[in-house]
C-alpha cells in the first residue's frame, strides 16, 4: 500500500515537474517530498567532481575481522543531492558507523564498469534509464564469502524510490537462506522506500529485520545525530 502511494506520489510529482518544464525534470521525484521542502536550493553541478570511487582491489582488501556480521553497501561520492561534492558517500558514512558499533566486516559493492557520472543530474538520468530498462549492472570483483556471516546489513542510497539496480544484480547472483538481513538507506525524503519489502521478496528464506533510513544530508553534515539514531536502532535490534 505504502509502495502504491509512493509510486502515485512519484507519478504526480513527475507530472508536475514535467509541466514546469524546468531543468529539474529528471530529479528523482521522491526527493520533492517533505525533506526537500525544508532544504535549500539544489546544488550547482560541478564541472569536475574530481573524486574517484574506491577501486575493486581496495574493496577486496576490506577489513576481515572474523566477525559473523557483514555490512554490505553501495554508495557514491562526487556531487550528491543537497550536499555538494562529497568525498565519502552518505551511505558509506552510515555503513562505517554500523561497522564500528557492531564489529562487523565492511564490503563496498562497486560497479565493474563505473559508468555512473560524478555530477548529480547526469547520475539521476543514468539511474532512471537503468531502472526503466530493468538493468542489472555488473559489480566489480568477488563478493565476500557469505557463508561466514549470520547477519548481513545491506545499505544503499534510495535511487528513484528503489534500490539502485546494481543491488538487484547482487540479490539475484547471491543465494542466501537462513540469515538475518537488515536493510538501511540514505535518502533525500523517501525514507526506507520499501527496501525491507523488496529484500524480503528477494530472500524469502531469510529473516528481514527492521531497517533504518537516514537523511543523506544528516549523514554528511550531522554525524552526531546519525550516530545516535544508529545506536538506538542497533540497541532495539539487540546489538
Ligand atoms: C540517481 C539518484 C536517484 C535518487 N533518488 C532518490 C529518491 O527517489 N528518493 C530520495 O529520497 N532520494 C533520492 N536520491 C538521493 C539519495 O538517495 C541521497 O542523496 C543519498 O544519501 C545518496 O547516498 P550516497 O552518497 O551513499 O550515494 C537520489 C539520488 C540519486 C543520485
């Protein structure tokens, strides 16, 4: 029901944006919800974001602590919504907080062929096209050995009201059963945006625990507030 309402909201907002004929037509419509009303102007596109994504080799060298908890996440640097050009992705910041609090291993999902633009508007265009095409962008390298983990936190930015398509590539190529999966998002107003429901649909043999949604602007600019939200959530989950 929530998903239906979100989809309707997105459709209405897309229609009104189209009617305005402005350059923000391709801005994810769900960003036009409560948070963006309170936010200031959309950031100016940067000519050159100048920030490279972590390499696959770096990702493979992610810390291995022997923990049975994994934080698997996708996140982008470069120009992001309402935070300008960032050097650490919003979701990456939250992922690291979860890792620190739980002693989990961290693994960043990276695209095999990094075709994602470092400027916000161009990135939204590419992501929208991928969603419309039902694309399954390839990820770089080998994912971790999931049998070592009982609990997997899975986090990503909300892209057009859903997981970025690369997460579906991961879900579809990674059979998991009997594990506890815990979704988290960063977003610009859409909250968890059904991440929990789509995760449960992808993994009917797993338990999907209560997720956490963090505003991307808070992750970037208000880490103390986010730290408290993460700590409270983890404590509710029994960590
Ligand atoms: C392609 C794209 C689509 C987005 N779509 C939405 C959306 O539908 N709803 C929303 O609340 N935020 C949306 N956002 C904002 C991001 O979810 C938010 O900025 C997030 O914190 C970025 O995290 P990251 O730095 O880890 O990539 C979108 C951002 C991008 C780049």
